[in-house]
């Protein structure tokens, strides 16, 4: 079976605007940034699988739903990061990702423990399953 989170991260870091907006602060399969991250360092993106179809050897497409959390120093910057993610991913594709589509529009929230602002959004991504 393919490593869908790795393929998605590779896809995102290959996008010039994502690289400019997030740098190396794109973390797969985590709910929150690593302990050393601080929003003042720049926007950060966490994502993880939340749902999907059960793959089989006869299924050529693997569907996964991903939760994304975009962190930043304030709500405005978090929304800017969300827009960067949307432009990089919505209805985009490559050899591994056949299509991605936003499931739930981004909403600005705050982490209860740290009070960090973030935008929460969800995308459904279809992967080639060779």
C-alpha cells in the first residue's frame, strides 16, 4: 500500500508558494506542531489522515480524507496560510495524486492550551494505488 501522507507532503513541499509560506514547517500525521515550534517562527501546517476507503489489490484509486491545521502568529496570517494551501491543493493533481478537493472550508479557531490561532480545514485526496 502507498504512503499517502508522505506523497501528499512531497506534493505540498514541491509547490513554490507552499515552500515560501511554510518553509520546512509542514508536518504529516500530527495533530499539533512539535514542541519547539512557536508561531512567531512563521506559519506551520499539520495534517493527518482522518478517513478513507479500504484499499485492495484491485482498487486503482485510494481515497483519503485529511485534516489540516494551519498555525500562525495571528488569525489573519493563519487565513493567509489557508489560502496558500487551498491554491496549492484544491483540484490539483500529479502522477501520484489524481485529485484533491476541499471538503470543509477553513474556519479560524484557537488551541485551548496554547491559545495559538489556527485554521481548520479538510480535503479529500485521491491517490494512484499501483
